[in-house]
C-alpha cells in the first residue's frame, strides 16, 4: 500500500502533485479520481499555481471550482478531509485496474484483424466513446492515437462496404442512376488512397487494401456492364448490318463484350450482347458471301458451235491431271484424274459458302429480307450458271478423255514398234 500512496502523493521538481498534472493535461477523469481520494485542490506548486490555475479545459476547471468550495484551506484539518491510507490505496488500485482495462480495450481495437466485428454504426460509436473516455482518463497518447487512426480506417471500410453492397444489390449497372453509385465508390476509393499518401506515406491497412481491391474490381465490372449495355442498345437498333455505316458501333460492341467477360460482368447481359453481335456478323458474312459469287460469262444462245468453241477461256476449261508417263494412265491403275475448270470450282465453292452463311444467318436471326434474297440468288446461280458449267464440264471431260486415250494408244504402239525393232 505504501508504494501506491507514495505515487499518489508524489511532488515533482516544480512542486506539482498528480492533481496539477492531470488538470494541466485535461484529464478530467483523473482529476475526479484524485479529488475523490483527498487531493487538495488548493495545493500550490513552486509557481504559486493551484490545479485550477493550470487546468486546460472547462471540464477540469468546473470540477476544481466545485471541489474548492467544499474544501477547507490548506491549514484546516477537518475530519471530513481525512481519508485513511488503506482507503486511498484501495481507490488507487481500483483506478489503476480500470486504467489497464481501458488501455487493453483500445489496444484490442487497433491490433484486431476481426474487422467484421467492428463494422456497424453502433460498434464505431462505441469505439469513439472509448477514445473519448481514454482522453479524459489519461491513457497513453500513443495508444489513443493508434486507436483513433484505426477508427478512421474502420469508418472508411464501412463506407466502402456499404457502397459495394449497394452496387451489388442494384446490379447489373446499366442505367445512369445506378451508375452514380459507381462514381461514388470510385471517389471513396481514391479518397482512401489519398489519405494514406498524405499522411507521410502511410501504408493502407491490410483489410482496407483488400476491400479497395474488391471495390476496384466491382467498379471495373460495373463500368463494363454500363458501357456494354449502351453499345448493346445501339446495336439492337440496327436492322441490317452495313460494313461502312456500322463498323464502328460493331467494333465498340465487340470490345465491350470482351471487357465484360474479363471483369466477370452479368452473364445474361453478356449473352444478350453476344447474340446481337453474332447476328450482325452473320449479316456481314452473308453480304460478303453474296458479293463473292462470280458471274461466269456464258455463251449467248444464238452463238454458233464454232463461236462457242473459241468463246471459252483457259480458266473455263477443265483438264486431266498429268501424272508420270502421261498420256498413259497412272501406274497404280487408279484411272485418270479430272480437274474441273477454275470457273466451275470457284462458282461451286462460293455457292457452298453462301449456303452455309444462309444457314448460319437463319440460326442467329439475321435480317429476313437478306436471307430471302440470298436464297433466291443461290437458287438462281445453281439453276443456271452452275448447271451450264457442269454440263460443259461433262462435255470437256468426255472430249479430254477421248483425246488422252487416243494419245495413250499412240504411245503404246510406238513402244511396241521400238521393242520389235530391238529384237530383230
């Protein structure tokens, strides 16, 4: 007990008792305590100052004024002023225990990683009250500062979480009204970064840094959704894709789809946009397929056979593939290989491509007028141009085969004649 009393009655080199020091620091809680255990509010230091003279806030001054009125002067030794040594010691020990309990609670706040337990308004208000009590109770300044700093970031964390939850609840973000929340979250994230940077390069607390990363990902996702929906809405108004008129809109749509995919945006929104994009691309492919259809120059109906024969160009005439020993048949007895004319091959391949594009366009809901006109063109080309070239190809094949077989027989006779001459 003696050591405790020595501490309570300690006088520093300036003549200050603990009551002076508590009042000078504005610790109203300690002022109350020292008054309760019998500290004399009229006690003067070496500079002839009482605790009231050095008090730095109104709370301490009020306590000291009230106590001074109820206390006799320094020379009075009234029985009511006398507090037993044992009672003073017990009160001091109780005060020390409360001090340590309060300090421990503050330490738990700024060292705890269980932030989910300190996330409501109620929790934050309790921490603020704890700090205020610590200030008037004389808790160490470094502990108060650390807890105050932690409270600042807990408030920031709560604001970020609140905004993120609000955006999640309103997702997907496709309207300007909803998009305002994204701007607010972006501003709050930047504000948090600026706070850390402005405070002597303070590093963001780990939990805040994690929340900010999640918030930035949510902003990217929401931005992607908003811009994707805008591009999607513009492209749905296109009844028939035109490469010159709509290339920029379609390019933006494809870019926003890719960004939305990367940021894990709302899947249904992405799928709707992809469907429109596929439809527009199928229309462009169909238009290009139609444009690629060649127009072979077929002979006029009133041309004479002689005129027709000289009318065809080299690319219009098929031929037999020349193998080793040609014009003799291939040595593997597979027979002659016929190569259709370039004109026929080109027309046939382009018509197959057109048919595939028509089927794809129908599957993707391409413009109906475009589908119908493409089918009409396909039918016309197959019924006239392709038919004419196929008929000519049959004639060319028969003629080429006859000429090749004739040349082969000639080669065979020549070989036989050579063998007979060798035997003689």
